C-alpha cells in the first residue's frame, strides 16, 4: 500500500475509532483525524513488527483494518487521558 492509501485508511480508522469512543475530544475534528492517521501507521507497524502479521498490499485486508482501528483507538484513549480536560 502507498502512503496515500495509509492516509485514507487512517481517516476511516479514526472515524471508526471515534464512533467506538464517542464524546468530546480535546483536539476536535482535526485532532481526531490526525490521531486516526497516526494510529493507522502505528497499528500497522506494531502488527508487522511484534504480532508477526506483515501488512499486505491489499487495502481490504481485515488484519490491516483491525491494526489501523486498534492503533487509532489506543491513541485516542491516550490523547483523552493526557489532554482530556483542556476544553472544559
């Protein structure tokens, strides 16, 4: 997959992670989008490096999507823990 594919995957994974974890985010829409993109990259890297599941070139691979969504979800939770009260 190309970098553009990972960005698109990250945008979609960030949206899915936001649906799984509703509520106000400290960074708003742009922050959540960037977290989704970063989560896709980090989730794919962790999957390939430590979970022994290399990322395929197929955009529709379920493991790739699970890694991207999982990475986005973890980053979104961490972001809320660190900066959750900044918009109160």
